């Protein structure tokens, strides 16, 4: 270098930048699992590690974008909390003291425990799974094992949404439908913070705002999506039913309802028997063929399913037996026109001015009836009538846990569907659309299996343990009416608990109510912490021993997790799972599919990295256990393992019904069939080549009115999505509910016990109604004047992400948010500490003040607080010291009132009522401030976890320079 | 702003060193100070030690001190670079001046000229130091017309205090330096009080509203920080000093930095001799303590606009 | 060199436009930025105490959140912030070493890590807090506007945009040449009256922010004509009568 060039470089240093650096050695497509959103991702690999993860632009779910979690996948893969080998409990339960064992020993132990249960009393195995996306496998396995005690997380999650939708529409808000995002003009969102459709909702909201469609968010808290809404309606929790039915009242009064739609697609005209005291009062009047009857113009009765029939909306019909019957619409109108449903009557309870309710009803009506959409696309309805265009009313709704997590959530969700139907907005352009494989028939099927006669040692169950009861005959109860399932699902406690009651399993098992179990097998559910109500007590139950025998009351716990979560410490046997980038997975149409309104779709996960530790995909383990236990579905005719290749083998070769398997794409020997077809040995290759997903685009004429669209219904049958090409009639009036109610009134042979009658009679109303959430009704609202809620933070998934070095920087501890006016009244400043108490307990937490929250509400981010020692975090981490859970305040049982101890849940579905929580806030003293209470004993540290590094310098998987503390 | 000890030490120590250099470089050629070689050795050694020690301390603040040599290159735009250039430049004439004076007893002619040059360069160094702060628009408490004069005044004051002590130590006879010192100390005090008044009564034009373009609906305030724990920006720029400490530290700065040195200088003037020398020495020590707390406050009370994004209502 | 490039007419000014009207605060752009840049031109971006107390790290993009207004009229606004690639960036001119510089060709402000002495003065000079000190390597880092993506020939042309822009699920971030008045970004800025943060400091940021649409909370006109007036004297029974002769045809 010459002096001149040195000087030049000294005075004007010049940087050479490689603007076209090589990005990756290899790109692999798979499906994200930083949450249950199922977005398609492209994983760029470089230098043996991950360079970058981005969205797959072709993927139907996320169209190229990913969320804050998805983009932090690298740190999930590098989490120091990853379990490294199987563990067997060495100390007391809950201590976290383990012995590391080999897989051989792990599997043999499990087989030993499970085979004796199966041989004697299979229901003594309770198998419950959490966030997994292989419920069609796990449910099938449970059925093969012969235990009815199976469910996934839906029972504490959103079964209210699923059940209300399935009984009303044959589809539901919860992942099974979505607004017609591109066409809707008026969109109302109820109680959503993030939801499973994280990216699709965001993409859609952005489109709405750009198009100038109106977006109203009904939510006590103004954050996230609500922040960008045109209008925020800061409702008081648990009162949405009142609000929605007041809107219905207004629409009925103004006659802004779509009568044509009601006639063609709903049961509005069906006659309901009016015979108080009779065993069929409130059921539909039917002809001999079982077809519901309608009252024709001339006053005669006709079959309500017949094409072309004209039915009266209002009017008394006289049935052949002389009894009276009236159309559903009449009952409905009579009820909701009552002044008790007027905006003025509900405004105060909802915290929404009557004028606002009235205006919103008007806006909805205007969008529906004055901005009608017509698409120049021909279609054929169920009766074979050809229509030259598709008409739609551009009003749509989406709702989630702000509705479902209340004890009145089922009926509130029904009210939302009622409103949608009255406006004629179900599966129409601009309205709300079914996502394939929905719609399913109404009333829904199948029924749950697990009745006494269906359980026998060594035998599989006769069907799926979960399903949809339509009458008391379908309940899973014994002759005395007592529950037969450990979670009491499908009993009189929660008759249509379509997803089970996972939050009651541990309590019931500990009490031995209805019976003691032997083994609790859990997968991907942090039940000792954030998914438990009453977490502290739950962990006590998990560790409680019977004083006479010295045995744990829940004798054995097997758990599969991929990370060192709180729950791991409570297992006797830990089966370490792979991460989402290390295994095959299948997001199946039989489970929670990724179908869109424009057609069915499913997807897979493929291993993009090899595990660097001694872990196995839980599905592989389950399939191996199935074979070792000799479960019929898992052994070959010769008695060997049926799927020796593990889960990928099962995905390709398992058939649920002939031609229908886990994946719908590229079936048939050459991949020539969609939906139905013989297994294709090269199916996974085809998926991988297509970016790990399959989708079928419906032709334009099949995209709307799917519930009554002949061509669609036939396609759905041919693809195996439904069994019969029959129209799905929307159920304004849900007859099965009346059947339960009649039983409560003493009709029929299967009657609820006395303790339950009043309750069943009250809540199983076939038309939606509102009632005060149970906790609010039982506690003294003077003592507990506030509602307490949680919200999902967009960048954290439940308990998963405190181990993620990037995400925990964003949210490392949570605060209790209070309305500024409330804070002022309590003399609180930012970051002051308070005691938050409920009827059940109290916690000490730091606060923050905000304006955008209903004045009667306090809230916090969900699942940020952690237990010391878990997740391989330092014991002085903020998650332990300043983070907290509301779960300690939430009891799994209702506040006692001297009667039967009911679950803190919806009386119809058993959905956990997380958001019914009532609290009070009291200032903490100065010396109490600084750390949250309660705090728990630190969990021990399994050796194989190693120590977390003190500095991370991640660079394309190259971690040789990492420092360890 | 986070009061980093290395920087506090740097500005106080280098300020005194360069100021002493100014006084020697001008005062000696003009014959206003003792011309003795021993005095020259002591005074220059102290000036150099203070200046170089300060510079070394500032280098320790660097993330990559081994690359400090690069800091002289951007004098065309950077006050920090200019400061570095002048600081180093000062040592060249100062060396000639020192050698001439100490080894050859020369204080006039070329040696004297070098003294003047060193003084000029030292003056420029202090100016640049002041400008480093005064040029930073994001910090209202620095970006104002009081900062550079303050730097001069406080630098000169510390230089004078040291000088007065040395002069007394050397010749133990009353000198004009004490009177000047007293004047400079009082001027520095006045200047500092004006500065404090300025920052107490004004705040930046930049507000949460201008920082975010929000505010059409009313007051803008942070809901949640982007990250739960403090990041680099907050650790460095988000330093907040409690009002209680601020008031206390200002009193320390007032009393130790100005009041006591002024009083001790009066004592020195009045008594002379050993008492005077001791008083002048104590004045230096007291001023050092006072100036360190003054400098600490100079950082601690400075509010960076970035804090508006992290919950500050005003800067 | 820390002298700013001479302004030229038609100067290319690459930058971002951020739409405060639709940002939902999801942090995707923050983590996507971290992820891309961890192994990118300025990588690694270290994290300190990543699994303990006081976890912090180098991030080029962070999502702030604010509330404006009082009571029920208050609005929540999410506010992503990264380097604004100012036209008058004092972060550059204060740099004593020449490590900090503004590119003449596109206006991107960068740090040459090989030259930086870690004096942090540039961080003091940036009013927006867009400079990130890597305490591990002792050098300053910052948003590069994804210089290793936007010109990267190994990427498909449609992917040659910053990671934070590509990832944003609500499309609240736009990338382009703000020096060209006809570019897409310039047009959005004009249309939506995008503005400068801390304009009074005269750093002339290239990145622009689109303020939340002011009318968005304004209720649309009440629809009195659509529904009956309040306190309608008609009883439900009378209302039912009006439906008696209507038919639902299937
Ligand atoms: N207060 C309050 N409590 C709530 C809620 C609320 O809103 N408020 N929401 C409720 C709802 S809706 C739900 S769904 C639940 C969710 O609660 P959980 O179902 O308990 O969900 P996670 O916390 O996600 O825990 C799942 C476990 O899966 C583990 N895991 C992650 N990845 C893998 C993997 O690849 N393999 C295996 N085997 N394990 C893995 C994690 O380490 C973690 O231990 O929380 C409920 N609890
Ligand atoms: N990032 C992220 N995404 C997730 C998850 C996660 O943990 N993190 N979890 C996934 C899971 S398991 C689920 S179940 C879904 C849940 O998705 P969401 O339904 O979006 O979940 P929540 O956070 O429970 O949001 C409930 C919202 O309802 C509001 N709310 C509470 N009570 C009421 C009420 O009475 N009325 C009204 N109108 N609003 C009310 C709350 O303020 C909150 O905004 O999200 C899924 N997606
Ligand atoms: S929403 Fe985010 S975390 Fe969930 S699957 Fe999609 S990208 Fe992954
Ligand atoms: S935002 Fe800050 S770092 Fe970026 S160019 Fe402007 S002044 Fe420099
Ligand atoms: S830290 Fe580096 S880039 Fe910043 S001013 Fe100092 S030398 Fe320049
Ligand atoms: S442009 Fe690139 S470096 Fe800058 S904030 Fe966006 S992703 Fe980060
Ligand atoms: S990705 Fe988009 S919506 Fe999410 S925080 Fe960034 S700018 Fe906002
Ligand atoms: Mo959930």
C-alpha cells in the first residue's frame, strides 16, 4: 500500500459491501409451529444452521408473511430448554429431580404401565393433549386403546364457539369460517386479541382499512387489532349477548332482515310444537317421514324441506293431533321484540350507550341491504334451481375467546350466529364464509363413544371419544346419571362438551370423582401452570398422596414435551419430543385443517434439521406404543407394527375410511386423486415438492352458499368431506337443546339428577338468550367490583416463548393494566404494586395505567409469568420476579353456594370460563413491592439441559464462539 | 445521559490540564509566572499528566481503544476528531516549550512562541470539547449557548486553581494568580448558575408529539416499552437522576466546586505562606470534587430525545 | 468519510414509509429484522443475558406503543422505529473515524465496523435512538436498510426489499426511493400527508410516517331512518302482526 492510498483510506475509509451475499446453501419448505397458526415457511439453511425463516408466498394461509413468533424460529430451535433425553422421576413429584434413561427403558416402562390398564380397565388411562395438531392420531389412538378419557385443549379453549357454530350452522367462527374479507363492507370483531388465524386476520384487516370498509372491534381493551379499528366498542365483559340481541331487537323492529334468505336456508318457518307440559313441547312438528313441517299460506301443513314450499313467518298452526304449533320465526320475533331487549334496557349493563347500539344496528342494516353485492357467477342450489348470479350482504362478524371464555359463551355465540343469519350473511359474498371442509350437517355428528357398554378391557372403543350429543340418550353417563368420563364431559354437568373438559381432569382424578384413574398421559399441555385454572392447587393435587397407601393420588403421569416446561417436573416419565423443524407432522382435514372458503387444503411439516439430541417425535413414540400394546389399529394382520416407518408411514398409509386418510392431496397410486383415493407411497414427496401443502380450488360457482349449493355438496361428498349431498339448514332454533330441557322437565327415560334439573332447564334454551355469567352472579360485586382478563400477546405463544432469547426481550414480564381513572381513584401511579384478589385467592402484581380499557376491567398478557427453574432460565429472571399468572385467581369450580359443585364453565359445553373472573385491587405496601406473589419453590435442573449461555452471538447456526456462564 | 466515569474524569482532568497549559503557555512567555525550571517541570508535568490522563481515560471508554488512532481523521466534520487533533497537536509545541524551558531555561523567543502556540491549541481543544456537547441537537441541556462558555470557564477555573497552588508551592509568596483565580472561580460559579437556570426553565422543542407525529387527540404517552428490560439506548441515554439527588449534588457542586475554592482562595490571599499554600491546595481538592459532581450532573441532567419514545414527557 | 455526500438533483433516497394507521404492533418486523441481520452484513447482533435477568440485545427495529387522548376517546397507536436514513444525519458528521457514512448512491447510512472505535458519539447524535452498540464487539451497528437484500442478485426481484417490509402482515411498511416524487412511496406519502419525526431538529429523515387516519374513530352518520325511532309505542305483538301475511319461500 502506498502512503497516498493509506492516507486516502485513513481520511476517507471505504467499505466494500457484498450486496449479493449468498443467502443459503439450501431452502426447505415446511409449516411453522411457533403457534397453531400453520403458516407455510421457507427455511434457509446455511453452514449447517438456519440462516433465515420467511413466509412461503404461495401458501394459502399466510401468503408470504409471518408473525413475530414465526420469525424467531431460530431461537426456538436453539432454546436451552430443549429436553435432551428421556427422564424418569428420581425425587418427589414436582421437584424436577430426574434420572436420565434410554429410550428402550422409557418405552418399556410405558408399555408396562399401559398394558395392565388396558387389560383391566382401559378408562383408567386418561389421555389429554394440548397444543398439538395431531388430534386425529391421538384421538384414534385413544379409541384403539379403549379409553373414553381423551380430549384435546378445545374444552378450555373455545368449545363454546365450535359447538354453538356446529349446532347452528355446521361450521363456526373458530377456524372453521371467516369473513369474506375481500368483499365485506361492515366487519365486526368480538373479543379477539390475536387468534389462530393470526396472519390471515392481519392481512385481511389491512385490506379492509385500505378499501375503506368499516371495522368495529367490540372488546373491553383497545390494543392490537382494536387499535386500528374504525370504532372501538369497549364493552363490559360477559355482556355481548345483551348487546347483540339488542341489535337483533332493532333489526326486527325495523324489519331489516332477509326474509328470502330465512325461507330458503334456515329453519325460520319450521313449526315448533306448543304444548307446555308435554314430552315433545318445543320440538319440531314433523310428518311421518320425520320431515319438519311448515305452515303454508293457505293454512295447510307441508314438509319444510320441500323445494318451493312457501311457509308462513307468523301464525298459529293446528297439528293433525289438534295441538298448536308456531313457526320458529314467530318465537324468535316475540322474544327479541320484547322491550327488555331494547338498547335502552341493556345499555348500562353493557357499558355501551343506547344510541351507539342503535347506530351500529343501522349501519349494519345499511351495509346489508343497501350495499348488496351481486357476483355474475351462476350456481345451482340444493333443489337444482339455477341462479344466474350470487347475491350477498356484505356484513360479517368474527368472534373468539372474548365470547367463548365466559359461562354464557355458548348462548352468546349463538346470538351472534342468529344475527348473521337474520341479515342473510352466512356464506354469501361479503358475509361470513365456511372454510372447507365445512359446512357439515346440522345437527352435527357423530356422537361421542364411551358409553358403558362401549368400554371393555382389551377392546377398542366403538368410535371417537369426542362428538356431538343430540339428546340425553347420547350422554356418556351411567344408569344413575353419573358421569362416565373423568372430565365429566357429556354428562349432565356439560352435556354437549364436544371437546371435553381438560381443565377438570386433574381435579377430578385427584378426587377420584367419578373414579380414580391409574395413568395420566399428557402431550404438549402445560397443565401444571398456565393451562390450569387454580395452578397452585393443581400442582398440589399432582403431588398429593393417599395417606393410607402412601401412593400418589394420581398414580402415574407420563408426559411428552419438547422443552423443560413447568409440567415436566410433575411427570414420572418424560418423553422428550423433537422441535417443529425436526419432524414430520400433518395438518389434516380430519383435524384442524387449513382449508379456505375457496376450497379444502392441508399441509405437512417435514424435518428440515436432524435432532442433535436423543429425542423422538411423540407421534412416532405413540405409534410404537400402539404396536407394542397390540392396539388393533397399530398392528398389521401378522401382528407386527403396522406403521414401522413411524408417523410419516402412518400419514401416508393410514385410512380412516376407505380412501380417506390423514392427507387429502395426491392420493391414489399415482397421486391422481384429491380427497378420496388409495394411499400413494410417494404422497409426501409430492407435498414436499409443492411447498408442503395441498389445496384444491373450488370452481367459482361452488364458493358461496356451500350449505345449499348442489355442485359444492356433491364435490364435498366425492372428496370425502361429507357423507351425503344434503343441504345444511341453518338452525335459528336448535332443537337438540330442547331435548335436554325436556329431560330436565321430567320427560323421557334419561333424566338429569335433581341437582342439575333447574340448571339444564334454564340454560338449554333453543333460542339464544343472555344470562349473567356465573361468577358475577355468585360473588359479591361490591367486594369484587372489577373484571379481570388476559389477552394473548401477538409475539408470545402461551408459555412457549420465555425460552426464546429474542421474544423474551420483547415481553419478559407482564403488568396489570388498569384504567387511568381507576388508577387515579386508587391513588396508583405507573409501576405501583397492588394485590389483586378474587373469591379464590390473591396475587401481588405491578401495574400500568391506560385509557383504552373499559373502566370496570383490569387485564394482563397471558402466560408470561413462569415458575423459577423452568425453561432453563436464570432464577433471577423477570418472568419469575415480576411476571405473574391470573390463573391463581381462577377457581376450576364455581364459588360455592351450598349446592352441587359445578365446574367454572359454560353449563352447556363445559367451556372453561376464564374471563368470568371478578376481582378487587388493593394497594400493596412499600415493602411488599418489587416481586410478584405467590412464588414457588424452584424446580431442579435436569443435567442434560446444560447451562444457558451468557451471551448469544448467533450467526447462521455457527455457535462455536458462544460463551457459557 | 449516563454519567460514565471515564468521560467525567476525562472532561474534568483534561479540562484542567489544557487550561493549565493555556496559562503556562501565555503566562510564562509574558513573564507573569515564575520562570524557574523546577517550577516549569512541575507545572508542565502536571498539565501534561492531567491532559494525557484525561485523554487516556477517554480512550478507555472506547469499544475498540486499539483503533483510537483513527479518531483524528474526520476533523472536517467531527468535533470529536477536532478535539483529538488539537489535543495531540497541543503536545508538539508544548514539548518544545517544555524542553526549552526546563532544560534550557528559555521562556522567550521560539520557546515562548511555542508556549503561545500550545496555549492556542489547548484553547482550541477545550473549545472542541465544549462543541462536542454543544453540537448535539438531541440533547437540549447540551445544545445551547451556555455549554461552551461553561467549559471554558470551568476549565480555566480549574487551571487557575492548580496554577495558584503551584505558584504558592513554588515561591510561597503572594501572587496575582490568586486574585485572578478568585475572579475566575466566581465567574465560573455565575456561569454554572446561569446554565442551571437555563436548563431548569426551558425544555426542548421536541416533544412526544413531534417525536411521533401523534397528538391530534390529546396527550401522547407511552403504553408499553418495545422491550421489557432496558436496552443499550436506555442504559446510555435513558439515565434519570432523582430530584433529591440532583438538588444534593448541585449543592455539592456549588459548595465544593465554587464556594469553598473561592473562600480558600480568599484565605490564601489573606494569609499567604504555608497557610495560603495549604488553602490553595485544599481549594484544588475541593474544586476537583465539586467539578466531578458538576460534570456528573452535566450528564445526568441531560435528557436525550430518544427518551421521548420510552415514556419521557419532555426533554 | 463523515462529510455528507453533496446533494444532487434527483438524488436517490432509499427509505421506508411506515403506516401508523394500520400497524397492529405485532413485532414481526422487529424479529424478522433481527433474524435477517443476525447473519447479515452487520451480524451477529448479540444478545446479553439472553436467558436471565436484564436481557438485552442489538435490535435494529423496535415497536413502541403509545396512547393519545383521554378517556374513551383515547387511541392506541403502535409505532415501529428503525434508522430513518436522514439526509442531514449528525450521527455521520460527528463520527471521528469515518466509520459512519452516508452512501452517495442511495443515501443509506451505514457503519463500517472495521473502522469504528466504539466511541458511541453517533448514538448521542441520533435523536431517534436508531444506533445500536454491540458491546461484545465494541462497535456501533445499525439498520442497513437491508443493503444485503435490496440489491441481492441471489434473491428473486420481488424479494429484494428489506426483511421488515417483506414480513409485515398488514403491509404497514413500504420501501422505495423517496427522492423520486413519482415513486410509489412518494405518492403514498403525498396522499396520506406523511411526515417527518422531530422535523424541528432538521435531520431531514428520509423515512416517513403516515399518521393514523383522523376520521377513523368518527362514527358514520347515525342511521335513524334505518330503524324505528326509540321508544316506539308499538308493542311486540303489533309488530308481529305486520308479518302475518308474509311468506318464507324455500
Ligand atoms: N389465564 C388464562 N389461562 C389460559 C388462557 C387464558 O386466556 N387465560 N387460555 C387457555 C387456552 S385457550 C389455552 S389453548 C391454553 C393453552 O395452554 P397449554 O395447552 O398448556 O399451552 P402451552 O403453554 O402452549 O403449553 C404447551 C406445552 O407444549 C410444549 N411444546 C411446545 N412445542 C412442543 C413440541 O413440539 N412438542 C411437544 N411435545 N411439546 C411442545 C410447551 O413446552 C408447553 O409445555 O391456556 C389456557 N389458559
Ligand atoms: N400470539 C399468540 N397467538 C395465539 C395464541 C397465543 O398464545 N399467542 N393462542 C392461540 C389460542 S390457544 C387461542 S384459543 C386463540 C385465542 O385467540 P383470541 O380470542 O384472540 O384470544 P384472547 O387473547 O383470549 O383474546 C380475547 C379477547 O377478548 C377480549 N374479551 C374478554 N372478555 C370479553 C367479552 O366479554 N367481550 C368481548 N367482546 N371481548 C372480550 C379480551 O380483551 C381479548 O382481547 O389464539 C391463538 N393464537
Ligand atoms: S402465526 Fe406466526 S407463529 Fe403462528 S404459524 Fe404463523 S408464522 Fe408461525
Ligand atoms: S435515524 Fe439516527 S442513525 Fe439513522 S441516519 Fe438519522 S440520525 Fe443517523
Ligand atoms: S461509535 Fe463508531 S461509528 Fe459511531 S461515532 Fe464512534 S467511531 Fe463513528
Ligand atoms: S431495513 Fe432491514 S435492517 Fe433496517 S429495520 Fe428493516 S429489516 Fe432491519
Ligand atoms: S410487522 Fe407491520 S404490523 Fe407488525 S409491528 Fe411491524 S409494522 Fe407493525
Ligand atoms: Mo386456546
